[in-house]
C-alpha cells in the first residue's frame, strides 16, 4: 500500500493552481483596496476632456499599488501551505511606493498633456499627421511605463536609472515590449467592448501576464545591471 509523503502536501499541480488562484484573488483585492480612493473618484468623473487632469490625479495611487502587486506576484510561492500574499504585497508597497510614484506621476502628467492635445486637436491648427505622431508617442510612453513599473517593483535602482533602463529595453528586448503592447491592445479592446472597469477587475492577471512577458528584461537586468 503506497503512502504519501508529508512534505509532498501542497506541491502537486492542483495545489499549485489553487495557490496561484488564491494569490491572484488576494493581490487583486489589495490592489483595489490601496488604489480605491483614486479609482472611486475616477468612476465618478464625467467623460469630459476637461476632467483629464482630475483623472490623472485619481490614477496616482494606482502606480504604487501596481508596483506592489508586481512584487507580490513575482515573489509568490507555489506551495499551498506557504502562502503569504498579503504580507508580500504590503512589503512590496512599503519598498516600492515612493520609487514608483517618482516615475508614475511624471508619466501621468505627460500622458495627460498628450490626451488633452488630441481631444482638442482641431483648436491647435497643426497638420493631421501631428495627431498620429502624438498617438504613437502616447503608446510608446505607456510601453516605457510598463517596463519602468516592472523594474521599480523588482529592483532598487534610482529613479533616473530606472527611467534610462526602461527606455533602453524598449528596442533591446522586443519580446518584452511586444508582450506589453499586446496586453495594452487587449485591455483597450476589452474596455471599449465590455466595460471601463475591466482593467481594474482583471488587474492581477494582467500584471502577472506583464511579468511573464517581461522575463527577458528581468533576467538581463539581474545579470547585467546588478552586482
């Protein structure tokens, strides 16, 4: 008669799947909780271009919360008996909130300028190709922000060094950049077709996908830019 080793409990495929689901649920809840003041204000704003600066202010708490979620998902355990997602999330928020905000706030400001210009483009008197250029600049800025968020969550670089590395990896790691672009397109399409709340409701799975797409970036940073 076969026996099951005691130390094998919590390490099988089903246990790992349950551990992943448990971690995603807890991280999602904590992300929404820590970003709740801003998200609540965001959903109360009318869809008016004049409210874009207020929307940017409402999104400020999301940067540190997303960085903490990335940290928790990266350091998640696969053993069902050793799960501490809330503790790891709070540690990530404590370590990464300040650094994340240093990059997140300027990014939001820059994206607000782009969005405001595009929504008032006829008043600028600029040729039409400028609108296309601004849109491309906005997308590239979002991809840079995705790389910067991953780097901020997982590494203790200075803000300017993180900004340079994020820009460096845009062409250097096309797989990570294309992965982030795919997630951006998927999120935008889902938001347009289903509900504006979709990015918030699926934040944890989307961030986990961003981590997996960014594995080459993370590996190169660890091997080439850390002691």
